[in-house]
C-alpha cells in the first residue's frame, strides 16, 4: 500500500517567519542590527525588538537608509563580525547600494535584509513595489529571494556562511562580503499573538572574518641574501607586514590604514623618497591593497622590478588572472622571494626618512597658519583609541606625516572604493561596535556628504566619537591633481573652481547645534593640541579651517626640500 505523500508545511505567518529569520541571524553571529523604519519590514522590527529584550541583539535605529547601511558597515568593521541592516521595500533598498559596493570591495560581512511585497503583488503597480531580487548584482556573495510564508532558517544560515567566507565544507572559495536577503511578508504585518524567538546558538565572539596569521615568520631555507627589496603595506595588510619587513631588514612603505605603520623598518615619508631611492629597488613584496600613492602605483607597474603579492586567502578587490605579479600564499615562499636586505639597504632608507621628516617638520614650523599636515600630525599623535580616516586629502596627509614610533589602536578607512560617502556613519558604527573612543578625520565635503549620519534618535546609543573636520571650503584634493596645474587653471580657472573645488560657506557650528553635538574651532596649533588632548566622551565636532589655495605650493616646497637633502642609493 502506497503511503500518502507528506503534505507541505503550512505557510508561516509574517510574525513567525520574521522570528525565525531573526533567530537564524543571531545563530549565524549577528549581534548588531541597524533598522530603518518602514511598514513592510514591520514583522522584522517586532521580532528584533523581542530579541533585543531577550538580550540577543543590539538594535540601532536610523531614519536614513544610506546612513543605516554605512553604520552597519562600521559595526562590522569595528567588531570583526557580520552586522545587519534592515529596510522596508522600494527606494529604501536602493539607498543601500553605496555601502554594499564598499563592503564588496573591502570584504566586509554586511548583511542586507530587505522586506518585500508577496509574489502576488509584484508587477501589479502595488505601492512601494519594485524588482528587489538581484538588485545588488555582482556586489553580493549571495542573493536570496524568499517567498512569503517560507521558513527562512536554512537559506539565511547558508547566506551568513557566504558573508564570512566560510562555506559548509569549510573550504573558502571567495572572500567575505555582503549578502542580500529579500524577505516577502503578507498582511497582517503586526503580531497578532505571542511569538517566541526560537532558541539560537551562542553568539560567537569577534574576529569571524578570516585574517592572515600575525606571528613572526620563521627563516626559510635557501633564502637569498643581499636584495634591494621593499615591503609595501596597503590597506588591511595587518601587523604581519611590519614583522616580515623587520625580520628581513627591508624598508616598509606602509599606508596608515594598513595597520602596519610601526616598527624599525617603517619609513614614514616613503612617498617622497620613491623618486630618489626608488630606482634602486629590485623587488617588491605587497601586503594588502595599496591605494593612496601615485609613486607606489608607478613602482608596482615597473617592468624591471620583480613583484610578489601575498594572498593567503581570497580577496575581493581583483579578479584572478587580471594582475601580472606573482601571487604567493605561504610565508616560506614569500621569504624565499624577498630575501634579506643587503648591507646598508635599510639604513639608507631610514637615514633618508629621518632627513625628510626633519625637512617637512621645519617647513611646517615656518607656516604662519594651520595646514592639513599639521592636523594630520596632531590627529595621529593624540589618538590612542580607534581612528577612522576619510578619503581624499586627509588620509594622504596622514600618510605623509604620521610617525612610525606611535600607532593608534586600530585605523579604519573605507578604501574598498575610496569614496567619501558614509564616513560619519561608518565612524559611528566603528565607535559603537566595541565601545572604544574613536576619532575620525575628514574633509569638509566628506562631512557634508554624510551630515545626516549625525542624526541619532532619542534614546539611541551614543558613541564616544570625536569628529575632526578639516574645512578648506571645498575640494582641496583637486588642487594637487592635474586640475590644479597652472596650464589647466589658466584656461579653465573658474570652471575648475566651480566643478572641482565646489566652494561653499556652510556654517558647521550651526549644523553641530542643530544635531546637538558639542562644537569647537581651532585656529592655532595651541588650540588644536588642547582640543586633541581632551578625553573623547560623547560626540563632538572640531573644525579646523585651512586655505586650499596655498596647498599646491606647500607640497611643491616640500618636494624641493626633499630633493635638496636626499642622496640616491649607489648602483
């Protein structure tokens, strides 16, 4: 006798489905969830409220979805575990794209949870309905579209494995990154009875994002001696790059957000020295992703230099087969490739670095007004918690002057796509992630681009965040690029100022007052130092006004001073 077929499980109501979705997120390691208000996502909001009351999640509410997404990005960065952002349907989902793109290229496990109309309402002209599945295209590691009433537990579990780069079989085939969960809900959207969040596995600790080992490398057999190798530490390189360079007596050219800018091999003004010492380089070992410096880009493109990129795990920022350098995934092979620096090789870089530092500091001491380099120097020196660096000039100023005998606790930057958007929100997320006092340095346009990130609703957790705004009344970086060259400004001066300089007269003090933040302004180096020395408690803004019209001349004088004081390495 044939057994009757097992009937399919009864569809879940919206409250039960949302409760299971939240339980699966918690079981997968999500602790922080940023919620933007909306009606279709209401079942998730109520389930999250229950989970927060039970101590299973930490909720953060933002009215602006773009700010919500970058806050979640910062939370994931600061805690080194997946963080989620929840939105309603329609344009709300589209607002998440910039943060999703950054998370893709920076390998950040950002979990996007969007609510949607049920299938019968799609394509009918129903309010706030668009095509949400596959909205983020190539920028997500997994894209799931779950029907209304479907149990989301299994699909969400699989998606979270993809987010952290740990598939079920334990063999990573792709780097961590964002995932998109599109969950459809039918009315009623408000719980009609008691809904219990299912029991979840214990919340894992931080550091679920795969990272390279940081122990000191052991000597390798057959290691070649007497090389003129340099170690380039780009964004996300980690302290292993510093240990590796010191171990082999090799110059270390480390960007600020590499978190490797310290140790006996680190050369602070490396960018200024490459023109003079660079021709002697024969090999380059790269950790992380360099993005700041044209001289470094030129070095990595040289056909006469052997180049190895250390990649112990998949990364998100290039496609396999698209780069020409040798890819090395083990430390013994990397040691063999690099070799120990020849006698005097590191010493020549350190001596040149010291004289260049002295020349830069002498020029800055003679300046009669504060510059971005003064601010960068002070920010690095006085930050003993976490530091977030905005894109554009500020991170490059830090790269030029930040000392190598001191390092903030950890340095963060959105270098996946190096955009200026979302920086206030990202820094807020970083500060909230572990409760560590955080300072963020950014330009005025970066600040204004995400000024909405200052808005925290009543009762929302307040981070300890010091926002330092270098205000030069527009886009100063363009004056240092081709757009600021004399030949360009002579022909297009007014257009360059309008289209690239984008001048403004926004009152930052009034903005701070509107959002309820403490504000102060530094006009002298003494005022700058005093502001930096204060403990970071709550949220505050420090505005430092500078003049971008003199920026190109200052950098030209710095390059001239270096040229006069640095001797090339003998062939």
